[in-house]
C-alpha cells in the first residue's frame, strides 16, 4: 500500500502505511521472540512445518517493509517532496 500511495504522491498515506506495517512486524517479532524464550534452546517447542513457514513469512514481511520504505523515500526524492 505504501508503494502504491507513493506512486500517486500520497505521502501521508504512504507514511501511515509504513507505520502500520512496522507495528505489525513488531508484534509478530515479539511473538517469535517469546517462542524462542520459552524454548530456551532446549527443544521444548516442537519445530514443525507451520512454524518454519511462519518464520519465513515474518522474515519476508520484514524485508518487504524495509524495501518499501526505501522505495517510498526514493519516490519522494525524485518528486522533490523529501
């Protein structure tokens, strides 16, 4: 959404979309950190395909959010809005 908003030069919408994405990533990362803490490296939490898949999705979402921020910033610079 942030990239689409930036394409339309809707900078406030782009910024709020990035902020919402950051909040979602933080919440998901917190859950992941809690799971790691509960496991304590002892194998207490069974690692299954769903958990691995969730980890992949989180990492992809984090990367996508970071790259989206860069794309929005570049669009702002090219538009002279930065």
